[in-house]
C-alpha cells in the first residue's frame, strides 16, 4: 500500500512538473503577446498624472540604474581594506 502511494505521489509530481514546464514554454514563446502587454501598460501610464509614483518609477529607470550603480560603488569602497591608522599619542 505504501509503495503505491509513493508511486502515485511521484507520478502526480511528474505530471505537475510537465504541465508547469509547458505553461512556461508557452509563455516564453508568445513573443507577439509581450509588446501588446507593454503597450497597454504604457497607455495606462500615459493617462496617469505626472507626479503619480508608479509613473515616476516607470519613467525613471535610467535614474534608478545610475543610483544603484552609485550605491554599489559606495558600498564597495566602504568594504575595501583600509590602511591601519597610526597612533599619534605617546604613552607616558
């Protein structure tokens, strides 16, 4: 009985994996649907006011990329090994 339950569960997992893979493949190969989706999103963004936060984020991807690069550069400089500081005080 336990063997059959394991076989059935394994088969169900395999079928689920195949169905998921097919869905992913169909979504990836649907190149004609992608531009229409982005066009619809762009059209909705154009209807929004200029100061609407999602529109600002959507329109400023280049500024976001530049800020990310700047932040990463600052973090890399902060984590870089430093020269040891010399003590200037003399113990008496």
